[in-house]
């Protein structure tokens, strides 16, 4: 029988060494809320004051395109008066370095998505690791879109770049690569015990039912044993790039269309031809007139699938010349 304890053990093995721990949450959203609240709640404990002054608050630095669950978690703890938040320009480590240098607060945290879901670009992980060495901050990584897809064993983006030991807390979801439901927090044993006592989105939620836990565990086993799936994804990424001239950096490709109407029109054309591509038509998910199609490559897609996708998209989108690839990530009408 698969229970939550066995699944937690397997997930921390997926991401960390034997000394680390893991917590299961109902969703990835609740996992990010849990860790943000837990980190923020340290401030009044360490200052012995319910409303700590600025010197005793925790400074949290967040990428401007971080997931909504991180943003909402930060808004909550900021409202409590526990933290002061700093938003740095997307993937701009120079700007982050400047903010960290100018910040005189003693306790600092940096939180970022590992792979940004709306643009498909990777965070500059190795540069962030160097900043961690320089400034000594707590490094929190949301690996929702990296888990099971990146890394030799499917351990995620940190494993891909061989810097797992430089990430203090890793948060993820089980609804993406695992094709299941739930979220997790991989961390130290000390952090696990603290989150269990402070994170309300974890404390006041029900555990995953056994069938769901078993399905997730099976996905984890497949991810570790069947590395060919990750290889196939890379092949599909390369094929799309070769056919279109659009640089593809991850299994998520964001093709900018523009208006809401045009985005839905192209999405419908694909669906009529048997291809479902998630349309992101506009606010509140992305800014107005930046509607996009979020293409996701999987191990079950074939070369013929990619050719068919490109053929249909070519009726609506002018792709860059494949002989001189554009430095722009997205195609436009």
C-alpha cells in the first residue's frame, strides 16, 4: 500500500539527499502559500514582538513574473507586517544584486520560479547560486514545471544544473510532470517541523487519498526509470525550433499572438484539426494584447505531431527564417 509517508520519502529522494525531508500539500498553490507564511512567521518569533520593526522583518526578493501563488503568499505575510517585499526585474540578476546590496535588513530570502510557465524561459539558476554565496540569503525555488522533466533522474531544474545543495527549499506541484494532483515542499527536517506548526494552508487541509498518492508514486517511479521520456521531449523541442526558427529553451513554448480574438481564433483552428493548445487570451493571466498559445511538448508527441502543428500555425503566423534564427522568443502575426 502507498501512503503519504512513502510518497514524501520518494519525493525528497527525487530532489535531495538522504538527510532532507518533504511535505505533501493539497495543491502546488497551497504549498507556495504554506512556505511563504512559514517564512514570514519567523519574524515575530525572532523579534519577540507581534509586529516586528523594520530591522526585525524578513526581506523577501521575488522575480516579477513569479507564479500567482507566490505573489498571493507574499501579499498575505506583507499584510501581517512580518516581511518587506522587493520585486526584481524578470531574470535580472544584476538588478537583484543591487537590491540585495542596498538592503540593510539582516534576514533575506530570494524566491523564484525555476521555469516560468507563461514564457517558458528558465531562471538563471547558476547566477542565483553565486548571489546566494555572496549575500547568504535563503534560496526558495518553485520547480513546478521542472520536476520530472528536467535533470538526469527527473529531479528538476536544480538537478539539471547540478546545484541541488545550493537550494534551501524546493516547492513543486504534482499536477504537471506527474499528471496527478497535489503539491510538495522539499526541505530540511527543521523546516519541515516548522512548516507543520505554522503553515495554515498545510495544517488545515486534508491528506491526499490513497489512490491519488499511489498514482503519484507510480509517476515518480516512471520518471526515475524511464529517462528516454526526457530525451524525447528534447527531440520535439529541437524539431520545432528547426522547422520554425523560434528558439526553444524548454518544454513550454509561448507563441505570442496578440489580441484575445486572434488568440482564440488560432486556438480554435488547431482544435478543429485535432490539436489542443492552451490559449492564454489576456488579463488577468497576461497583459492586454499579449495573448498567446502555450505549447507544451511531451514524450508521447511524435515528429509527425510537430510537423502538423507547424503546418497549421503557418497559416496564421509568420515564422522567422530558419537559416537566421530570430533572437525573439515568440512568433507574431
